[in-house]
C-alpha cells in the first residue's frame, strides 16, 4: 500500500466476504469453459485498466520525481519501515516484486541517493535497504500530487459501495495470483480466502508516518 491510503481509517474499513463461502463462480472446481458475455466484459474492462492506469500514475511521478510508480511504491514501503529499513527479500515481499525487478529499481534510486543498502550486522548474507533523508523528502513532496491522481482518476469515479467492492475484488485477486506465483495449486476452491502470514498477496502495510 502506498501513501494514497494514508488517510484511510482502519476502524471504518468494511470486511470483505470470504471467497471460500461466498458461493461465487470462482469457488467452483468445474473444468475450464468459455467466458460468458458478462465475464468477457469484466475481463476486457480489467485489461483496459491494467493497461491505462500505470501510465496515469507514472506521468505525475516521472514529472515530479523522475521515478516510476513502482519506484515510488518501494520508497513509501521503506518510509513505513522507518530507520531500521527492510531486508531486500522482505521488501520484495511487500511490493509483490521479484528480487531482480526490485534490485534494478533500488540500484537506480541508490545512484540518486534516495535509498541506501547495507549488509545486515546480524547476517552478512542479508542486504538491508533504507530510505535516506533525501528519499523521504522526495516521497513527502510527491505524495499530495499522487493522492490527487488516485482520487481524480480512480476513487472519484466510484461510489463508496464500489470502492468497497473494488477492495474486495483486489484482495481476492491478490490472494489467487500470490498462490499461483509461489506454485500453490489453484484448482481447489476450498483454498480460496485462506491467508498465510508469508503470502505477499495478503501482506498488510501501515500508513506513512
């Protein structure tokens, strides 16, 4: 979660229904079949959002920070970790990224002194990434514009009920994709909705301080 979620009150967040007991079509173990008209429309709509949204998010951040939205996500995740930083493996976990992608991003930002990496004093095999003061200033400076982009292009287009639906849909898809990424079977509908502490698809992040 990036800084756009910093103003959300956790006490007011509605609970999503458990996909394992919701009775939706995704819980079925039927063999693969063609898409219905509604399913095709939903899928094509999701594809359009996946293609359009990154460019919208990147434009403001490239203009203000010369960074991508993924770079910004890394910075805000490190900001939440405060002074102790995060091991690179855990940072990859929180940002749902491969270590290779994360390493490229951190290297670019390290060159700009936004991030620093140091070996762990406890285990020299572990590399810890930390946000520098320059990096924190960059995040704080770009966050108001980023939140405005998120509101104008996403949240303001939805009703409060649709925002809740969007969050629940996102949670269900993150869980499913997280399991697929880590080699967990997807055919058993009874697994839907289960949460594992080490599943990046279900990790929780605190708001920016």
